[in-house]
């Protein structure tokens, strides 16, 4: 299940994924009126570190 939030023209979403057999958390941001979506993995708990 994804979480959504907005502030002004920005839209933010976060979700978890287990496609590789390991749970990861992703974050995406739209800040240009919806033209592009920037996505990043913000955690990899099974590897013990955070990616920003």
C-alpha cells in the first residue's frame, strides 16, 4: 500500500516492495507539475544501511 501526500504543487509517495525477496522502502516526488517523477530507494533494512 502506498502513502500519498501533497504540499503546494509537490506530490510525495512512499511504498514498500518485496520483488527481490528483500523488503525495501521507496520514495517518489513530483515537483514540476507532474511532468517527471523522481524515485529513490530510501532504505534496505536487510542490508543494514540507508540509501539517499
